[in-house]
C-alpha cells in the first residue's frame, strides 16, 4: 500500500535508476509548467452541459463535431495525446492542442504550440494567453478545455527594492 511516491527518490533500492531518473525529469517538467500557469479558467462545467445536450438529442452531433481542417492538422502536428476518451465516438483518446494569443506575439498569435515551445515562450514574453482545445481526430469533436496566462510578467517599475525595517536593513549600510 504505497500512496503514490511523493518524492523522486526511488522507494525501492532495486528499482532501475535510469528509468527513475527519466520519470522524475518528466514529472518535474509537468510541475514547472503547471506552476507557471496564471488566471486558469476551467471549462469542464460548460463541456459537461454541452455533452448532456448532445446525449439527450437537444443538440446535434454535427454541431459539436465540427473541427475544421486547420484544427485537425494542428492536432496532428502540435497536439499532445491525453488519457481522455472521446465522449462522442469513443474510438480514440482526445488530442490536446494549445493555441497562443497575445499582442506581443505578432504573427505567432493564433498559432498552435507544443509544450516545449510554450515553456520557451513563457520566459521570452511578458504575457500571453493559452487556450487548450481537445480534439478527436476520428469524429472531429472539439471543445475548449481550459485557458490560462503564461509569461515572465512585467518587470517591476524602477528597480526600487522594498526596504524592510528591522535588523536586516542595518547590515546593508555598514
Ligand atoms: Zn470522437
């Protein structure tokens, strides 16, 4: 009964060190990218109510399975496979596509980007938003999963550091 290894250290000394290292690296990368996300908006509720409409027949399948060729191509080349089965056709696992938007991005705004590219952009730009869309490449179901803001943030105006009154401040002037 191990509750999911909390740390990267191998719980079992006999565990293959190489695979543990690789697993830790992957996990760390996921943690970093999650921590960088700001103003996260989750659209799970809207997704659920839309699917309820489709299942009840109030909304036609053709209305929700309308991914355009551009989105399908982005899913193929920039998408990230998810563990979630398509809620409409149940024939394949959904692909997640991250679209970037922002004034600073210029021509890049409105394009799909991989996780690696997002991380690189997060340190290069002050602020841009990311819209994650799930896509089924079989039936063309597509829906906005979540949106968030990435970026290094605005540099503080001036380089004035806040002085804290107390013992620490005195040592600076000595
Ligand atoms: Zn599908």
